[in-house]
């Protein structure tokens, strides 16, 4: 079984367990005011390039018309999370020293794994009780790098404080909406249709950022702490 197939199986399991009322992985709870939510996290991410961003924004506009009660990501906020370091909290659970340690861990991981630009393939949607995302698939090289990064974060005494449905299979996603209330029936029906048909294309991620940001990566709460160029 190839790595993308394993990623898909994990995503399907995550969705099923979440709707069954279990908590197989860390998640952001419902909120009525994500736009002004000042809780901050520390994370590594890849912002979407213009062409991919346009495709995803078009999808968001379609879905927004079906349920206006949710928070939909701004175009400039769209990203793929590479690796969380500290979950959102107010006050934040990280310090300037933690940011420095995370930077060091990432640079060591790049060197050790000889990381090249990462190819991301956008295909399908993931609907959870509190959010909606475009699912992103990669090859095993990406998973190996993320696991090495997690080990280095632990070595530098700033281990990732999220929980995951699988520590072995690593997948990506682009969160496009966070919910303030349960999603409408019309939204859920349309997402069901798009789960197997939506294709957002693919791109080669050369630029990775270490950022402090809010739950929805709102520009007013986002600060790029370090940038990395993969070659």
C-alpha cells in the first residue's frame, strides 16, 4: 500500500471517530468569534501559492453561500500545517526561548533529512464536527521528515503538545472553515459530494515559515518568526 493510501485511510478513520463522539486527535473547539480570537499557537506552515490559493478560495466562496454562520478562512490565511509546536492558548504556552529552540530543531532536521521542496497534492475534503479542510497527500519522505522534526523538538525540550490519531502516518490538510455552530445540512450534503471529486491541484512547497498565529491564522494575529528555503 502506498503512503497516500495510508494517509487516506487514517483521514477516513479520523472523520468517522470524530462524528461518533470520540476525540482521536487534538482539535479547536467551536467559537462564535474566531476573527477576534487572540489565543496564539507556535507552528511551522506553508502558505499557499497564488494559483492554489485561488482554487481553494473559489471553493470557500461556494461553501460559504450554503452556511453563512461559520468562519471561513481569508485567502491570505490559507496554509498547510507542517508541524505544530504549541497549541493555541491565552496566554501563550511558549516563550522567546521556545521559538529559538523550535528554529534550531527545524534547521537540524532539514540538514539531517536533506529535505527538498515538498510536493503537496490537494484532493478531497475532511469534515469534522468543528472544522472543514481540504485534504493534502504527500509521499513518505514528508512523513519521515515530520517524525524526525518531532524528535528534534523533544530533544530541544519543546515537544509538540498536540495529540494525533497516528504517530506513524503523517498527513496534511488546509483548514478552510471553523465552526461556531454545527454545520448546516446543505453544507454537509455538498461536502459529501465534493469529498471524492474535489481536486485542488498540486504544488511544490519551497518556503516554510515558523509563525505565531491564531486558530484561524488571522493576519492581525500572525507573525512570521523565521523563514526557510528548501532547495
